[in-house]
């Protein structure tokens, strides 16, 4: 019985070997054992021959293909061989295939093992170098951080300077465009001093001689001062048209040093030509200003300043406290004989509370030692009916007309209810002289006090108002520039600012102390009706600045307003008929150049020729065309930075600060501005 050899066991999927060509081959369990044994025996040999492995495997594969091809040919040629031989041949062929697969699998696994060993060695080397890599990474990170900080700082500095440069360029171009459109600067500001020096000197000499003769012929020859009493009888009064009603004319004193010039060049005192018209708003020379007021004593130069005369202008509106205020003023002064008081009182004769401003509490015949009896010749009162009241600016104008050449000029309050501290006259003179500036004006708002008794002495206080904040109020084209009392800085003077007054930008009507020529150079306009203090203050500030004057805040307060007094000067002004108030405001803003579409009108009641108001706007951050203002100006002023930056440019002759030498523009980015100029 013929017994056949059983067929080979079926293929098992228990193991899969992957060649380098990516082909999968199925191996049996016996073959797997053989491969693992041979793999251990030939692993070392295969590692040494890796470089030639790829070529050897290729050659073995080719030989394998040749053997398979020959076997196929041989089996096809021997089809008639008995079945037993065929089975034997098939078995030998399968064994050959198994052995060949074994060799190929061994080489593939050896290659995979070699790659694994190489990969493990590479990872080991990387781990060994890991410590130094971390150190290098930390150092690189620190260096990168330093570079980032330096580059950020540099970029910030460049950006700040670029912003500043761009801002200044646009501001400069805007200024050129603005003034080329308006064409306003018609004055030759480089030559600020008057040219007609001889003519002005002649006028001042003749004026002083004329009034000295009038004073010597007066009833009281003992007085050092001249009064306007009796001038109307000798022709030193003139007629002016009421600003609110052209059908009404008022008889008022003539301006000091007003002249009439004949065709042959003769000069007559008391004419229609004002002193401001002679100077054309230009700066007086030091020699000319010495001719205005009492000349200092050469024998006693220390005491002489306090012996100089003071002109005090007060306006009242039927106030029962007026005589008490005048009494307190004279009693509190160190040298009352050198003080001349001019009061413009708008009276209401029907009021039972009315008391004349120069009337003592009891008749002088009963008590001649009363202060108003003793110095009655030093007080001039101009009374005007209440129905003719045209507002504070017209009343101030009449008060200025009573100036008669005093060395100093003081304007106080909008109320008669004010109180003076002891020695106020010497203190104000000391503060003004400490500035070293002939064109200085001590100006501020009055601090408040609870003391209402004019007979009770009061001491000066180390506090003051700094006027440094202005803004536009109103709607649309009615927006107007003003600075309100409640928005200003009221504080004690810093310890390092108590010796001399400190510069500040604006002027206040409640306190203004200066040399007497200020009254002549910046007179109030008599054609303004019904305007309030806000219009008054900003217009006078611009006019005084353009005429060369500088504003200082006092080191301490010596004059106070009584707490609780209300402003009674802004009540209904019945005399401003029709559209007189609106016309007055339009005239005012045209004269000072605050109407956007109009040029400043050259006029004796307009701007001066020493400085252009464009400089004023530039210095203090005011944009007149847009009607907006910069903020934070008070920080620049109250710290004394403005004073320290501007005062070094005071002219050598003491005739004001030369702002042509100051290249400064205030804006809110003041820190950037300072950095760009360092």
C-alpha cells in the first residue's frame, strides 16, 4: 500500500517579518524558532557587514529568482514523472523556499536591529549633551530678553521724539496758514520803543507843570496830591456820549497828559489827543517812565519808594458800605497822606440807605479828627445816576480819567465791601519793586474774610489766587474766552516763592497794582455798555500783554473781600438800549482780535504794538480759531516752572520780558515738549 507524505502544515499568521522593501511574509512556528536561533548566531556578523549588506541581499535575491525560474522550467519539462516524484520535488521546492525566506528574513531583521542600535546610540549622545544644551538655552533666553528691552526702549524714545516733531511741524504749519489767512500782524514788533521821544517828553513836562500850578492854587496847599475838584470850572472836563444811549452826554474829567497839537506844532494841555495816541501802543523808554509820577529821592533812596503816591480806583453801586471801605483804606495805610482815592459811585438818590462814599460817620465839625475829615482832600467821588449805569467797564473808564500822575496805580474790587490789612501800601510797593520789572502788574482775585468791621485791624495772610485756567464758555459762535474765579487755584505760596511775586498768565480786576503809566497806556474803552467782568478781564489781559506788561500773583494777600458779599454790578442795565450790549461785545472782540474772521483793529482802545497776541495764545495753549484751550496749564504755573523759564528773559533796562527770545509752546503733552527741547 502506497503511503503518501502528508502535506506541509497550513500557514500560520503568528509572526510577520518586514523586509526593507516593505513586503510582508508569513512564517510558521518552526521557522520562527529557526530564525530566532540563526538571528542570535549571525547578529554580530551582520553588524560588521552592514555596509555591504544591501548589495549582498540584492545578489541573493537575484540568485533566488534564477533558482525559482530554473525549477519552474524543470518541473514543466517533467510532467510525466510519477506522482511520488512530483510530491518529492514539490517538497524539496517548498523546503528551498522556506530556507530562502529564512535568509531574507534574517538579513531584514538584522538591518532593523542595526538601525535600532544606531538610533539608541544617537539618543544616548543627545541625552549626554542635554545639560549643556539647557545652559546654552538659558543664556540665549536671557540675552534675547535684554535685546528686547533695549529695542523696546529705543523704539519708545524714537516714537516720543517723532510725535513731538510731528506735533511741532503741524503746529508751525497751522500757524503759518492761520496768520496768512487772517493777515493780522501789521505792527513792526522788532522795534518796540517809541520814536517820538522828544514830543512825549515835552508833553509830560508841560502836563506836570500845569497840574502843579493847579494844585498850588487850590484851597488846601498842604496836600501832596491833585484833585479833580474844581477842574470842571476851569475847563478840564469834557463831554462824552453815553455808550448805551447816544442822546445822553456826560461831563467827565479829561485824561491825564491829553493834549491838543496845533498846526504849527504847538502843544496845549487838556486837548482831545490821549497819551495812548501819542505812544501808538509802543514801549516807553526808562527815561520817559521816570517822568510819570513822583521822582525818587536821591538823599534817601530806601524810604523814597514808600513816599511815592498811590492812585486807588474803586467803583461802587449805591453801596452803604462805601464810606466804611474808604475809611478802612486810609486808616490801614502806613502813609495815608500819599494815597489818593477816586470813587465812581452810581447812586440811587431815592434809597434811604444811601451814604456818600466820602461822608464820615459824624459831621467833621463835631469830630475833625476822623480819617475822612483829616484826608478829605485825598478822596474824589464821581457820582452818576443809577439810570445811567452802563456797567463796570464804563465806570472803570471814568475812574481812570481821575488819574493825575501818581507814581503807582491800584484798582480794587467790584464791590465796595473790601477790607485792607495794616500796612497794605508798603507791602504792595515792596512786592512790586521786588520783581525788578517796570512793566509788572500785581494782579489776582481777593481772598475772603469774615471780618466785616472796617475799624477792626486785620493782618496779611500768606495765601493768594493764581489765575491760570481759562476756557471758552457758551454755544457755537457765542463761545467766548474767560477765566472764572471759582476755577482758579487758591493756595499758600510755596516756601521757595515767598520772596518775590510769581508770574501767572492772566489779569484779575479785583486787584491790580502797577506803575501809573499803565493807566495811560491801557485805558478802558468808553463805548462798551453792559459787559461783565469776564469780558473785562480777558480783554484787559490781552491789551496789557500786547502793550508790554507782565502779570504777577502776590506773595501774600493784603486786601480782602468780605465773605458773603454778592456781585451787584451785573444787575439789569437799563441804560443799554436796543442791541447796545451785543454791539459792545462785537466791538470789544474786534479790537482785541478774538473774532475769527476779522483782524484786530488798530485803536487807542485796542491792542498794543509791543507784542502780538498770537504769542499770548501760543504761550498758554489757547486755540482762538477753534475756540478751545489746553488743560493742565495750572500745573506749569503753580509749580513756578513758568516763572523760572520766562523771567530770565527780562530786558536789561527792566522794561518787561522780551518774549521774542522765548521759544515756548504750551500743550498738554508738556513732558514730551520738555524732552524735545533738552
